[in-house]
């Protein structure tokens, strides 16, 4: 699967949904785990703003990478943010999207020059 690094140095990333365990199977309630470490994966919602455009995205982060002290609406940093395009067929319908994953989630700052 192709992985694309997402440059965040000039972007503003704001927390819109608090971290919560990522559900792997909605029917059974099974929580998603990292295939390598077995660590619980968390899902977080953010708005990514860069060059006057914004996107609401969900990002997967390992539980150990989630820092305390996060506030909804506040800037956050997502070191190691990558995007992975995906596609599948479900009930005869082709689906596609982009999955986002980061190494960590921590309080951040608004880049210099934003809002000036």
C-alpha cells in the first residue's frame, strides 16, 4: 500500500474530537490493535487547515502516543502524519478513501504568520 507523508509544518491542525479507542469491528465492538506491537489504536478527529483550505479528517494514533492536556478546539501536532489511499469492495459496491495515521498526538501551536 502506498504511503504519502503529510507536511504539517505550515498547517494549522485543530482538535475537533477527543481521542477514543478505534473500533475494528462495529458488530462485535472489537477494538483495533497495531499489528506489530499489539497496542490499542486511538481515533481522533482534527481539522487540517493549509493554504486557505480545510479538511475534517480522522487520524489513527497509538495509545502511547496520545499526550495528556489536549483541549477541544486547540492546536495539536501530529508528528509522522501519513496518508494511505485505500479501496475495497463491500456488498458489491466499490469503496475508496484515505486513511491517516500519525506517530503521536500532542498539544501544538498555530504556525507563525497564520491569521496575520
